């Protein structure tokens, strides 16, 4: 009897769950820790923060590429109607495009910098054009964009918690690891 081979990679939904939950602590990290905070600690902390940025941007670009190739992973459930059915894809698409935007403005910070910036001390971000005034503006836009995206991420989490509790459609179980299903 021939047994079916187990695939080398986990299923698409499992990979997206890993990516989704891997982005959450990175997002929280960048909400709480600023470059000026780590600069006071020393060069090792700056490098660690930079590595975290490289991981975050890599995951964001991977997520965006997946979205462009395959679209959204899930569709609004049958219990979602009216405004909630409309809001579901809007929140998800705004997060995906917003994360790409944050990555691009981060690149623009490197482009307008006066010195060569390195992501994690590994990847040169861009050739610096020495535009300090533009660098200040791009840095401001990058910060505003990131914190606006944090608000959208909170709205996204709140929306799914509302769905899970109010509509009882197991919205949290869909993206939670199976290990946590018994608690939801």
C-alpha cells in the first residue's frame, strides 16, 4: 500500500497564520521602541533594532507579494452583512497596503539620509542622496503612517473580537493556532 507523501511546506493558511502572528510582536516592538531609545543603550541595541526592522520589512514584503499573487486568504463569513461585510476586506487590504507603504517610506529614509544606512548591518538600505530636509519630512510621514496603521490594526483586532463575541462566527479560531482553539 502506498501512503501519500506529506508536503514539505505547511498549508497556505498555516503559513499565513505564522506570518500574521509573527508580525504582531514586531508591530508592538516598533510601537514601543524608537531608534532614539535604543541609541541610548548602545550600538548592539541599535543593531538589534535594525535587525528587527529588516525582519519586519521582509515579512511585510512577503505578505504583500502573497496578496498580489493570491488575493485575500479569507472571505467575509455568511454572518457578516451590511457594513460589516463591506468593512472586512477594506480593513485587510488597508493593512496589507499600509505595511507596504511603511516599508517604502522606510526605504525613502535611507535614500534621503546623509549616511549609508544598513538594515541589520546586513543589507544596505539605499545609496544616500544627502537630503536632510527631505529626510526630516520622510521621517515624519513614516511615523504618521506607522501610527495610523497601528490604529487600523487595533480596529482590525477589535472587529474580529466583535465578530467572535457578537456574531459567534468563530472569527478568532480561524486565525488562531489550533493549540489555542479550546480557549476560544
